[in-house]
């Protein structure tokens, strides 16, 4: 917890809930670093529940069941 508090404070934030994708970077080449928000598409709040065309979730979401992780069969 102490380390988390130090990282949050070092980023100029007051709470871990303020951490966003632009606070993290990834080296994508020997001479290039990009932020996560420029590399990945993040869902908007409520987008999954409302229905999304994001291919990562489009096919899986309609067959997901809250009561079981067992595959449909």
C-alpha cells in the first residue's frame, strides 16, 4: 500500500482511482514509447452493457452468463 501511495503521489494524483491509461507507457520500438491510451481502444463507461461492436467482446458478450463460467453446450 505504501508503494502504491508513492506511485500515485509521484504521478501528481490524490487517489489510485485517478490513474488512467495515459499514465502508463509501453516501449514499442527501440527508440519509441507510446502511452496505453494511444495504443489500445478502451470501452466507454456502460458500453459493454449497452452493446458494443468491439470485436474483442462482440461475440463473447451475448453468450456470457452471470451464474456460470461453464461453456454452453
